[in-house]
């Protein structure tokens, strides 16, 4: 991500902070607390995001105050990840009370919240740790990570709920709050992991091609093609500049895969002329001799993607 994008993002955060400051006086106290807490967690989340995304100056200058701060932040990101989760646990617990009591929490319930929130934090964080939530890499968060978060949340919320209800001898704490709390924790934590992946891609944008990179087309717009272009984008050492995909399946023509257009194989001659393509990378195992002969007749090189396990 360029330094310019990072600065724009920080300006947007400042504008949102100003808007909140203007309207916060008109909000009810409960909504005010949630808004400010949510904004604080958003700031922490953005800090984590910038800490894991490489930030560079437009002129490739390695220095700069913003860059130094962000790069220094990466070394402490695990602590801030835990702080983010702690904040979301507290926020989810408080919002559960607001929902249960229609935005007006009774004084006795406020006391219960204040007395039990440390217990809730401790048990939930322990469940996350034991359940493997912190072993996942946010950048690659997917279905498996969401399942892990769901299991850990159910475990933590269940134990915490029973502990709190038992502490008060099932008289005082609302069971509805405990159920809502578990749902909200899962939604918040899952959203933070998944949005981290998508926002990271959005902020980084398409990688600028190396001037020496060769324009290349990928044959096969399937799982293999998605894996191949991911490797090309994440590893500039390959010296390839992807133009797009070509595929024999007409139903895929015109669609996008990882942000790159899928063309029909019959468009290959025009693509070669328009983009100066001299090489095709074959990601599919299902490529007929007819297609190979087409590559040869057009005078372009072709290479097959292979996965070797020694």
C-alpha cells in the first residue's frame, strides 16, 4: 500500500471522528458509549491492518515518519490483537445488555455488568487461546477460521454464562444477555478476521508490475488458475505481469477472477497483439492437443503449473 493511501485512510478516520464528536451530544448515554467504544476498536483494527500491510512511499523511499511508525507497530501487533478482542468482548457484553433492556439498563443490571465483565473477558480469552483462535493468520481467514471462532465462542460464552449465573445463584443476571452476548462476540470477532482479509486486499490494490515483468496469460480460470495468479501477485520474483485468464468455457467469459478478466480462448490472437503476450501459463490439467497446437502456431511459449512434493 502506498504512503498516499495510508494518509488518505487516516484522514477519513479523522473526518469520521469529527462527525461523531458533533452528533455524540445528541445521543443517549448507552448509544454514546457503544459509538465511542466501537470507534476506538475501529482505530485499533486499522492500526493492526496498517501494521500487517507493507507501506511504501511513492518514490520507493524507505524512510519517512509514517512508514517508521507503522513498521515499528508490527512488532507489537499480537498484543494489540488481544486488546482488540478484549474490547470486542466488552462491547458485545454491553450491547447485549442494551438490547435486552431496550437501551435503558436498570441500575442493578449495571452493577452486575461492572462486576462480571472481568470474568467474561478472562474466560472468553482463555477459550480463544485454547480453541486455537490465535493460531490463525488473519490474512488467510476463511471458513475453517470461522468454525474455530464459533466453537471457541460457544465454549467461552457457555462457561462464562454458567459461571456468572452460578455466582449470583441464578437470580439477577439475565439469561437472554448471556445468549445475546455469545452471538454478538462471534459476529464481531468473525467480522474482524474476515474484513481484515478483504480490507487488506482493497487497500493494497493491484500490485504494480515490475518494468521488466513479461505480460502473461493464464490458461484455465478455475481453482488452479486462482492459485497460480495468487502466487504471481504475492511473489514478484516470478517476473510476470498477468494480463488475465483464457478459458474454453463460454459461461466464464467476461467474468472476473481475483480482479482479472476471463477471456475466451478464441480471443487469444487479439490479446497477443494488444498486450504483447509472449507466454501462456497453463494452470489446468485439462488442456487438449488442439489448444497446445494453437499456442505453437501463434508462436508463443507455454508452461505448465506443477506442484512438486519431495
